[in-house]
């Protein structure tokens, strides 16, 4: 897509064609017939662009509730924050007043910030991405709250705003950049903006090395429906703790619940402990693990770690928590494949799901070896207790 094609897609003819495609079941691998049909009415390039956008809107539905109205390119969609994550971030940033969204891309965070009531400077160096952002802002009727600005942040300082949010580029030639010094702009360059605007937030890769981040800022790990999505760095007055895990979960009615745990919560300061498997096994959410809050979660659940290096917890009482999944432990044993098979036969086990932490075995291959077509479905967990391999057999709750 280029700027001229985006203009055409937003025209009455383009919009009518997109509305027509939205009503058709489209499968990405079987689009030739649809492409041939619409080529009779528009140019081949226009037909290809409309079909591509229709497919991207289908794919984006899991990220954006208004995906059917928005404009995407494939790469920009992959890099955009999911709407629930952007909305939660906007709830922290919008009270600051004017917010500059630096590297706005197609506008996921700009839309969330404007929707939360902030005035937004949407800053981007790529003319097409800035145009995508403007198109999406217009599609949702938010033009009055957004000021687009085309500039290169490597050579131009950000606009003066009450708070800055930066989503630096973390890809080059389709490959991910893992080192914060390789981001565009680099982390050190972005942090320099604090001299002008202390209230600064950054979106980071979820696997970021926390030792590379400033010690006077808050590091937040965010998961959505149990999947670790991203990390964020909060600086100056935006920082409220050192380490935080934030969990977002979609409900059946389309709402999103929010749960958070921080490193310095006073009620979590008691030490957790190590103990053998008890009645229930807990698997912490990945945001809890990345934020280094497994022990703190153990205090909340009155549960112990099985091993100092393994993120599994076990306790005698079932405590419902959004921060962990739970299974009922039937039995456990030092890992021995022959003994494990015998125990599963004695339990009349059927389909087996194998989970592991701290085990080199192939969980999928072992699940196939242990499963039988009939019998009760069970979970086998391969892990360690005090440094020694063990196997737990658990039932779903």
C-alpha cells in the first residue's frame, strides 16, 4: 500500500468495495476467485489492496473491536498494541493532559489515548503510517483530539507535552531487535527526553533484559488472556513501584478485567518457602514470572515453591486467583518413566497433557506415548523439587 492507494481505499468506491468484502467469508489461501471477481470493476492493484485490507481486518478483529473500520498494513498490524493493552496504558497516561505518542504507527495507542480524553500529538516519521493513523482517527471520529506530526525523532525533539509515550522500532528487515541499544530510537536517546518531559513511558519487548533499564523507573510486564504481550517502562511521576505484573482478561460479554501485583506491596513482604508438592499445583501467569513475583504470589496463595529456580507453586488449600492456573495433584513421584506409566495405568488415565518446567524432555512426544484413547484425562507435570526431577499427576479443576 502507498499513500495514493490509501486515499482510494477511503474513497466512496473503495469503502463500498470494502463493505462488500466484509460480508463475504474470506480465507487467505483461497482468495483467487474473489480477486478475479473484483478485478472486473477496479484495477488489479486496487483489487489486491482492497482484498488485502479485508483480510487484515479479519485478522485484526482479535486485537481491535473496531477492526472493520480501521486501516492496516501487515507489518504495522503486527507491531500494534492490542486495544485492551493500549486502553489500560491510556488510563495511566491520559490524566497527565496532552500526551505525545512518539512512533504512533497505525495509531493503536493514539486511538486509546484520544478515547480516554487526552489531546494527542501523533508523531511518526513514515508518511504512510502517519496517514494510516489519521485515517483510523477519522474512522472513529476522534480528529478533534489528535494533532498529527511528521518528523524524525532521531533528529528532532518531541513536541512539548505533559507526558510522552514512545513505541520505538524493534524490527529491522523483518527481524526483531532484542538489544535496547538497537531500538529506533535507541533507549538512551529516548531516556534523554526526560530532561524536557519527566513523565515518559516506553513500550518494550516482553523479553527485554531488565538489567539494561534505569533503576529509578517502573518496569511493567503485561499479559492478555494468559499470553505475555509486552513490557512497559514508566519514568518520573508515572512510576509508582519498581516491578509490576498487569493481567488483562477478556470476559464473555466483551469487557476486560484488570489485575495488578507490584513488587513492593506491603502485604507481600513475608518470605515464601520451599516444600514438596501438596494438594494443588499453581502455574503463575507469565507476567508474574517475568516481573519476578512468584514468591510474592506464593504468599497470596499460601503456597510454596517446589524449587528455587522453578516457577511452580503448591499448597494445601485451593485459592482462586487471576494470577495463576490451578490443578489438583493426585500423586507425585521421582521421575521414572516406567513408574510413571504404571501409575497412569492404575489411575485409568486416558488422554494426557504434558507440561514441563526444568525438564529437557519433549512434552508433545511424551504426551503421545502416555495417552490412551479411553480413560480420564489427566495432566502430567515434569519439573523439579529441590533440584531433583519429579513427575506430578494432576486432574483438571
